[in-house]
C-alpha cells in the first residue's frame, strides 16, 4: 500500500497513512516520509504500535539519534534505551511527579520553542510517541515558521535575515517559573543561532526562534527580549498554528528547523501523560561517539 498524505491545513501539517509499521521501512517509504516532512513540516502517524526499540529503529531512518542526558542525581527513566528522551510527567518509577522544581522545569515545555536550539549542534527532527494521554488536554501545538517568515514586514525580515540570537535552556525555564536568576543563566552555556534558516530541499526560509532565545546579538537585552517576544507572537497567530491530539501509539514527527511547538496544558498533578521522544541531529553522524546533552547539563549544573 502506497503512502497516503492527508493535509491538516492547506500549507502546514499532514497525516501519513499506508505504512506497515510491523516491518522495517523500505527505501521508497523512507524517501516519501522525508518528502512529506519537507513539504508539510509536521507529520502525524496514527496507531504505530511502536515500543522503545521500534521507535528508535524507525527514527534512525531520518538520521543520527542523540543520546538523552545522564544528569547527576536524576536517573534516566529509560536506562536501557539511551536514545529515548522522557517527555512525561512521571518519575523513573512511573509515579506522577510531585517535585516542585522538576514540575517547573518541565513546565517550560509548554512555552513556544524549538527542541535543542540551546545546543550548538541543532536538532533536525523530533519524533514524539504517545503511551498514556490525559483525558483532557495534553495536546501539542505547532507553528509554521516558514509561512510566518514569508509574511513578515520587510523591516523585521531584514533583522531576522541578518541577526543572531543566543539561546539558553535555562531562560525558558526562568520564564516558566523555575527558581533561577538571570545572572546564573549568564554563567551557563549558551548557543548562538541565526534567526532564520533556509531549507535547502524547498528553497523556503523559516524564522528560527523560541522561548530558549535569551538575547538578540547586538541589541540591548530589554530591546532584544521585546523583539523576540513580538516575533513569537507574530509566528503563533491562528493562521500559522494547529494542534495534535493523541491516542496511545500515535507518533508526531516535526522539523525543528522550520517549526515551533509547545505542549498543551493538562492536570499535571492528577493525570498521567507518558510521551517519549527521539531526537535527530542536524547533519551527518559524528565520526566518534559523543554525548553532547550530558556534557551540556554537566556544564550547566554546579557541583554541590
């Protein structure tokens, strides 16, 4: 059965069907999925039946997978599957999180962002798989950063075309209420990124920004904050966004270089949301094994 693409909006987002997830993906299906991602930016795959192992294996079709960080005093929730990033509200033992700092840290995921923009080595694709979903809420919202770029006023587009921003994971956490100061953030690693990215496969350009963006290079901090805030608000107008709701087994793939996303609200203290993500690094695989996320957190969190 051939891959079928059903658009979600006229220019952004599509559902894919006709894939046999019980078998390895062939070259034709792989090429068709990549073509669909290039055109639509976000693709929804329903009822995959994947577990951690098959999730990882499927994701390898799109490139080199990052390893989830091993953070001091915080064990991985899936230690046997290092490529699985935990996007749940659960502890390693499977209970609902009640630790206030961890809840506030994860609350940052409900701000508009692009995964891993705080890393020097950017992420191309994210593949998020649903295991348990809340009865109400818990959706993911997506924003079309290519169409938003094309509609920018000329003076703003000129700044975006030539400008750079410094990104920090900890800045989005500060915005979400995590107890950290701007001075502490300034002492932790940052990544300088262009404010626009041209997509070679389509020739289109996307705004590259989000809540991790702390400063616009060359602007006073307050002016840069206002510019970033206005840019995010422009790109998340109703004509650029849609949301995905889940059933267990559903997967969403999105292009981090051409979209923003945010998690939807739900009753985080009383409902379980078990979501797991793989993350594909932009560009070629490294020649030697590396673990940049663990290095990032080791450099970010001071020794006690």
